[in-house]
C-alpha cells in the first residue's frame, strides 16, 4: 500500500509450507496458534495501533514456554523463516507488525510473575506480562513499576524493554537501561541466554543486556526480565495548570525542580490544540468527564508529586502553587483532591495520542530537543503545512486534509511529541512533513526518536541521528546475532 514505499519482499525468506505448519503444530497446542486467512483475529496482529501499517502474515504463534520459543526460533533460523516478535502491539513506529508474510511470534501467553523480593524490590517476570497488571501486583506489595505510560493496559514488559520505553515517570526513576538488572533472551538460532541476574552492581565485562534494551526485536526475543522496582510513595498529588506561553513552562519547570525537587514524579506539557482535540474526542466517547479548567489557554502543565509524607508534600506543593500563581506565571490551575480526580487529570494527558487520530490518521514524531527550542518544531510544522495548503480551515481551505500539528510531551526529559492529526494517510502530507521534520530536528542537534524507536517508520532516517560509523557498528551487531537476518526484517537495521 501507500505506506510501504519501495520495499520488496526478500525472496531469501521461505514462504510457509504445510510441512512448516505441521512442525509448529507438533510443538504447540491449538490455543498457541492462529492460522487462517483473513480472519478478524489475525487482522489484529497484522495491523499496528495507528492503522498506518498492515502486514499480511497468515500465522501467529503464541508459545507458553521459553523452551517452545527456543524450538521455534531454531527451526525458523534453519528454514529461513522471517519472524516478528510482538508484545502488546502498541508500538508507534510500525515495528511490531509484519511488512509481508513474516511469522508473528506473540509473547502474550508467556505472562507470569516469576518472583518478587520485598526487601530489595527486585521483580522477575515473563516478557508477556502486561504492564498494568504487573504494576497492580507490585502496588499490592508496596512497590511500583518504574515505568508508566498511557498504553499500560495493553503493552507488555518485554515490549517496553524491547523499545526502551520512557513514559511519564522517567524524570523520577530513570530509564530501563538503569532499572533492568537482567534479561533472559532467546537468540535467533534458538540459544537461550539466561541472564536473569539480580545484582545492582556487576562489573564483569560487557553489559550484554543493554544491547537488547531498545533493540526493537531485531537481535533476540526477550522472554524474561529482572528489574529493580522502587517502593510505592504513599502520597501522590497532581495539579493541572495553565500558562500563556512556552517560555513560562520553562520558568515553572525550573522552579518545580528547585522547590518540589525530590518529590516531583512527572512534569508534562500539552498545547491548546492537543487539549481541544482531546475535548472533542472525550466528549464523543466519554460524556461524563469535564475539562478541569474554565476555559482554553495556550499551554497546560501537569505536575505530579509523590513522596512518603502527605503533609510534607502538600505543604511544598501549596507553597509552590502560591508562588507561581502569585507572580502570574501560572494563570489558572486545579489540584486533584482524591484518587479518582488524579486519574481524571491524567486522562487529559494520556488520551491525547488516541484523540489525535480520531479523525482518521495521525503522523507521529517523537523527538528529543533542547528545551528552549522544543516547541519551535510545532510552530515550524504548522507553518509548513499552511504554506503547502494542507491545513483544513472551513473558511479558507475546506479542502485541507490536515487538522493541525499539536505538541505535548515529557518536558522533564526534553521529549516533544509532535502529532499531525489528519483525515487520512496520503503521500502529499507525508512529503510535506518528511524529511522536513527530521532535518529540522537534526539541525537543532536533537534525536529523531526520544522513546518510540526507529521501527519501520524511521528506518530511512536513522542517519539524521547516528553517524556512518555508528550505523556500521549497529549493522555489525545485527549480523553477529542474526546472520540470516530473520528477526524483524525490513526495519531498523
Ligand atoms: P509491541 O508494540 O508489541 O512491540 C514493540 C517493538 O518491540 C516491536 O519492534 C516488537 O517487534 C518488539 N518486541 C515486542 N516484544 C518483544 C520481546 N518480548 N522481545 C523482543 N522484541 C519484542 N512509549 C514510550 O516510550 N513512552 C510513552 O509514554 C508511550 N506512551 C504510549 C501511549 C499509547 C497510547 C501508545 C499506543 C503507545 C505508547 N508508547 C509509549 C509506545 C510504546 O513503544 C509502547 O507502548 C510499548 O513500549 C510497546 O510495548 P508492546 O508490548 O505493545 O510492544
Ligand atoms: C505519550 O507520551 C506517548 O503519550 C505517545 O509516548 C505519544 O502518540 C504519541 O505521539
Ligand atoms: Zn511519550
């Protein structure tokens, strides 16, 4: 289709035969396999979350054990059958779905918690465990998962590690590169690497697990994760604020780092247009929820604090809010009073991705930029869309196919999410945006992916963020682990 430019199926990969199906059937039960042409269930595994990419695989295997995964990989490697590892399929760069007829290896049946140590906080679990379920389990045990994101109800721990997902708590707990203590990985030839270590300190040579964190399913199937989890802070506060311009967000952020310091656990921003799209979408789908503030403002900030002493946190946050509202940096705001209000405020932030594609399509750019220039990319993009005559406006340009470029994201990490909401995916819009946006990011010395990865979408654009020497080294690593290139082909490297 239009979204698959200039890629051809690589004929070195075998087309599945009845013998292959028979082999899979000999090691998997009927519940561990989906094989049927065009059935609805298969469609779900073939289609990505944004409905931009659609593969044509006729088979999903869902093994219940690491040993079965090992047997399957060993067989696929020998037979040159291409394989796409799939977790919760919430990937936003087209990485989790096949491009052609690759076999889909879903981790969803490998979903147990293996062990938890309440003293050290070290959790060991299967890759297919769902983030929200693991987080709930940990909360019952006085801890929490050091990563939180809007897709928590579907995404899997293995998928998060495979993309090195960042999310809303990174500002507080750091990245998975720091929290993951060990991994169990099935290599492309079926070898099981048992690295489920539980040591915080282990300087015995190359840190092999790091290669798999963020590898996006290109060099191994992650089957087990050992991770350090923090104790669950008992007191949580969330405030939702409005400011007049982006510069004021910087001011509030600087002050929050100083005054809220160790209790700050999230600092997110949203622009007016992203909230307008979310209002529209939530009105249509969730009539019970009303916008937290009286009117529209140019920018919004969501600040979360979490600590161990409610009175202490309340006092700090109240003083902070008094200051920023007193000098009118913050022009309006509200604070959640209980757990359900906290959830409601977060909803306004977490529903933006879904709302941006409610009109049919969305072009997503997930970039790191120097903080002071972070929002300029949204302005540049809207100007470019207007110049190319693509912006919809009922009075001036009723033919326009683009609703607009919106900006939001994780300010604390210098991570902008630029979403271009459109009515459909088409080449004209794509040509207007790419490589324009990647060039702009590169000029500003940013990264073309802050947290979602490269996948299929940004494959052509890796050189905007990596040097030729770095790309060569990445290819060497890929070839070392996967000499036949069977794992997640056509993507990344
Ligand atoms: P999938 O989408 O299934 O796969 C992701 C990639 O990893 C694919 O390349 C796949 O081949 C590979 N893979 C999956 N499982 C394995 C495995 N066990 N072994 C090897 N490779 C594997 N990301 C952020 O970083 N921060 C956010 O705040 C954030 N918010 C999101 C909000 C929404 C609403 C959505 C839809 C997505 C969001 N994401 C975010 C995108 C993010 O990448 C995923 O949510 C998550 O990391 C993917 O997990 P998953 O289990 O769905 O993996
Ligand atoms: C978020 O922070 C996610 O909400 C998704 O990373 C961002 O959809 C996006 O562009
Ligand atoms: Zn994000």
